C-alpha cells in the first residue's frame, strides 16, 4: 500500500500491470519509459527469458517534487504471465495501490484472459486486497491484429463491470498513456479519500497527474521494432 516517509518527505505509490503471457505488459512500460521526461523517471529493468519477455518484473520509478517539498514516487511493475510463475505474481502484487489488467484482444485468447483474471483475483485475496475495492482499469491491447474482439464487445465488457476500459495497440504507442493516466487518477482519488493526500502534500489531482506524466522533449513518438512473439 501507499508508503509515507515523513522524515525524508516522500510518498510512494505502486502500480502493477497484470495479465496473461505476451499480452503487452512490458511493451506498455517500454512506451511509458520512452515518453516520460528522463529527468523524472528511473531505470527500466527488463528480464528476458525463452518463454516470455519478463521472468520476474519490470520496475520503473517515476517521481516529481511538490511545491510543499514532498517527493512523490510512482513505482510501476509488471508480472510474468506464465502459469509457472504464480508465486512471483503474488509477491509483485503485494502492496499494490492500483492495477492495470492488460488483456489480449484476440478472440482466441479470451480463455487466457479469463484465467489470468481469476488468478489475479485469487492473488489479490491472498495479499489481503479486495478486487472490488482496489483501483483498477482494463486495457484491451493488440487492437491492430486480425480476429480481435469488436468494439461493441469491448463496450459490453465495460458496461458489465465497474472498471474503466481502454483500447490500445501498445507496440505503436496507442492507448498506453491514456491507460496510465486512467489508473493514476483512480488511484489518486482513492488514496486521497483514505489519507487526505491533497491536504498533506498540498497538491491537486491534476498537479499530481501533470507531475508524473511530464513528457520528454526529446521524444518524437514511440517506435518499436516488431519481432515474432513481441509482447505488443
């Protein structure tokens, strides 16, 4: 959960990208890392394996300083999607303030999405987190591929649930920052209700979003080389 260090005047939020293997979690972080201001983002760590791009997790701290002198840090993680790494997913979920569920839009992978969702719900419960209370958004990724779920089907998913739903093609940078902003706003609002962050930090929701999502002046737009098995 959100961490306060009053002595060092720091607050740290944790966002986790969850979803089935190869759904695009790591690619989301690569885009975010490329878009954000290098002076306010930390190192992106990616561990590749033969069966998936991320064996354990990616970690990318983003930070900015408020007018009141607090440093606000947002740590962004992804979990490995392979079934064999469930214990790692459970550990990475510990203390999450917000979750982005990254689903694969391909119709053939609907079952994998559902299994990953059930796995996430179970791991949240084990960690003492409530699926119905934690800040969460859903991203349907890989919208550029053939045989994907239609816009109407995704709209129906959004109508049935409480979670905001975003459409993305992460390999081309589409929908990535919109998804991130969505989960950051939800998380901020929830934490503000619980901990009165705006008064403590003397920063508004929009100032928080602007501080975290400050873009790089040196980026002309995300561009990634697509390879076989790319996470997208």
